[in-house]
C-alpha cells in the first residue's frame, strides 16, 4: 500500500513539475592504506531541487573486468568511503561512482571518471639508488591534481620527502648507509584530499660517493709560512668531512677535517717555505664513501739571490699549477719591515724578475701572488735578503772646471778616500746627458784630491761637460759625481762700435754662482779691474768701445764666475771662461786733394782701429819718383821734397796694412796738390 501511495504522489508531482537526474560525483583521490584498505574521496554534485537519493560505488580489480557495486551512500554531504579488504597493497583497484536521484522516479547519473589505485614498485639495483615506478590513477591526469610527491620512511615511523615528479617514475639517491627504506607516492588535489600509493621498500645501501669538491688554491700562511688549502664545499648534503692528500711520489692522505662547510686547512708539517708542495682533497660522507680526488694544486716557491756586482736582487719562482689559467703574477715588496706594496706585475709566462734601485744595507722581503683567470689567487712563500753591495765613497765632487787661455780645461775633484774602490774615470761630453767619454782614469789611492788638465777640450769653441764615475770593487760604474760645465764666451763686433758678448751659465756648484766678473784687455793691455759684474742669470752684454777708436781695435774678454758661499765641503772656488778676442774692423778716410798753404796743409790717411805696426804709406810723382815714405800712421806729407815745395800736380800713393785674421790690405790712389 505504501509503495502504491508513493507512486501515485510521484505521478501527481510529475504532472506539476519536470525533474532531471543529478550529475555523478567528481571522484578526486584514492588513498591506499598500509593494510591494503582503500579510502576514496569525491566532490558532491550540485542538487538544487533536493532530489538526491544516494551514491553508488563500483569496484574492479582489473581495468576491463566486471565492476561490482560495493557501496551505496545515502548521505549527500558524505565525501569519502573506505573499502575494507581491498588488498590494494598487492593488486590494483579501479573505482567509479554514480549518483541516484528519486523524483519523479529513480534516475541514475552517468559514471564518474574511473580512478585506479597507485601500486608502487621500488627496485633495488644495488648501486646506491632506488628506482621507483607506479601507475597513473587516470590518463590524462585530472586538472585539479598537483605533481607527485615522493616520500621515504627512515627511520621507521618518520616520513620525509625525497623529491617531486610530474611523471610516474623517480630515482632516489640513497643517503642511508645500510637499512630498510620504504617509499610511497602522494598526489594532492585542489579539493584538499590526497591520493596515496601502496608502500614498497627494500634494504638499501649508500655506495654513491659524494660530489667532488673544488680545490681553488694552495697558498702560504704569511705568518707561519705553512701551506694553506682553500676549497669549495661538496654539493652532497651527506658530506661529513674532507680527506687531505699530499703528493710524495704518490697521493698520500695526511689528514681529515670534519664538517661539510669546513673549507680551509693548514698543514702543520708543511715545508712549503723551502720548496713547492702539491695537494689535493676528496669529500667523505657518513657511510665512509669518498669522492674522486680533485685536481692537484702546487704551491709557488719563490727564491731570491743578491747579485752584489750588478747591485740587484734576482727573484725566480715556480709556476703555480692547478688554476684553469693564470692571468698574471703580482710581485710584492716590503722594505725594512715596512708595509707591503706592489712592486710590479708580469705575464703568466714570466717566472723571474730583477729588482734594481736598492738601498745598500736595507732588508727587502718579497712574495709573489698568482692571479687566475677566474679570480682565484695563490701566494708564495716570503723570502728576505739584505742588499749588501760593494762599498762606495760617501761622496765624489768636482770642485771646478776652469778654462785656460789656450783652450785647455783644468778640472779638480775630491772624493771620500776612506772607501777602497777600483778607481775613478773622468768623463766628458758635449751635452749634460751624454754620451760620455772617458778622458782620464785614476786607480784608487789614498789621495783625497785629483787634478787633470784636458788639452783636448777645445773650450774656445764650445762648452764641455764633465763628471767623475766611480768604479766599485766589481769594476762597475756604480756612482757619479756632480756634473759641471765650462763657461763658453762668444761674441762679435757690431757696426756701431760695440762688441756683443754671449755666454752660458756655469753649472755644478752645490750652492750655485754668486756673481760673474767680466775682464777686458785692449791691444793686449788688461784693465786693472773688471769692467762689470753680473748676477747669476745674465748671459749677454754689449760693450761700447767707441772711446777706444785710437787703439788697434783688438779687444780680449774673459769671464770669471765666483762660487756662492755655503758649499757643504767648505770651498769657495772661481772658474774662468775661455779668452775671447774681438777685432773691431778698421775704418779709413783718405782725401783726394790738399794745399800746404790752405786749410788742409798735410796729407795722410785718417782712421780708427788701425794696426799701426803693419802700416806703410808711400807717395810717387807722375814719373814714379818716390816723394814720401812712412810707417808711422800719424806722420803726414807736407807737400815738400828735400825741404822744398813740390810742384803743383797729381801724385800717386800706395797704402798697405794688415787687417784682422792676417788679411793684407793694399790701396792705390792719387792726390792733387794745390797751392
């Protein structure tokens, strides 16, 4: 009776309103329990008209087998169910669901997606890995799923994540020395449920060595001078320490340091200050597996030697071995325990260097640093040497270089005669920077002062520079005196009855020139005092000689320089320039007529700067008879012959004299005598 009433009500209601079947649930997750039971999770379909009756769950152990109804769930809000006795740890299980609605009659939804339990297979190839594979729950994967999570159980009861995967396989690297490890796979759904695979495992051993660390340098500790290794830590998380090897014909372990982040080691037994040492390392994990050895690195051994005769320290070093490439070597120096500074840098192929410009009796220390092309560096041992060179005199000093009237030069120098050297070379040059030529050599004696007359100087033509070179006990030119130069005085006569004088400064005195004094001679008769004095810096002078027109016109000059006071050796010296002679050119006037009874009563040449000693003047009549003859420039013809007046007429004359530079001058002319 109750069934009939319900059918009648359904029939009546169906006439009032139409109904449609509900959608199937959205099957999302399948969780295989450790005992083989299976829990499935779904998302309920929408039920706006409240016609839900139940969910039906179907199961099969094969994909193509017969699916049996294993559960009917009458609760709409229920979203999971456990299939007891499913044995999903050993066999796969396939599930789908339907929704049953009950108005106006029972209606069934289409089937949901079929999901398969994940059956995990954990292999053991006995090589330190665990290859895992499992089946997909649905192909293609649901859009609501995340990637797979791979979990391992170690120690028992503690599950840890080994990694993730997007496909149905994964190979885990064993980090446990020797123990049973279980695995399972999980996959999360956006709805909040999680699919879990069956569990599988085996006894695994960690036989994979840790990753090779990178040995980046072998240097020397600047304090202890022991070899110090530096490396990058191994990329293997199970690394427990590092084994240190040294090459002694074979790679021999010498020590072990612990901790994955320990990245330096100093060998307490190192002798790298006396020779190059080679090292490598290997990583060690908790299962005593060791990585392959790194490439070997060899330290730089630096050696130094004093070359006393060449006054230098010679450096040579072994090439650094281990870098992928060496960009350069940098040489560092410290003088007398001072700060370290960069002395120089050299090419990667250069393994030696000579150090010059060293101070005698000073201590110099050096080390070399190799710079790799990728920025790593390695420092050598430190080596120290005292620059002990042949002794040199405290000073060698040229007092003066003075020019004689014959053009030779007197040079005097003094030296510290308490130091035994090989000798001294007096050198000359036309220029202050050389080239220098030796003009005298004096072997060492206990003499304090030396003198030399340079007859080759030709100082009347140019200035000459001088210096003294000291030859040490190695016979090297190891030291030089001050450079001095002679004063070269030059000049010329000018047309306005003046003489122009030019000279160069005297250089070489420690305190400089106090003043210059200019001395002059006229026709070889010297003035008593200098005609003028100058301060240093003046190098020209114009001498007005018009008032000396009655002289022969020969002017001689010589410049004297006086040293300024304060010379550190206590000297106040003077030097002479060359002697300069300037001959003013003679100037003559000869009349063409004279009258013994008129204004011009006598006849003779009139002139200035005439050399009277070479003068000759002869007058002839028209028949060649000599009327007058004199060698006295100031004697004139009065127009008589033998005391009687000569006849009016034209007479001829010959004037002869010697001009500067020994040029003979002859002039012929005529004169008219009138009364």
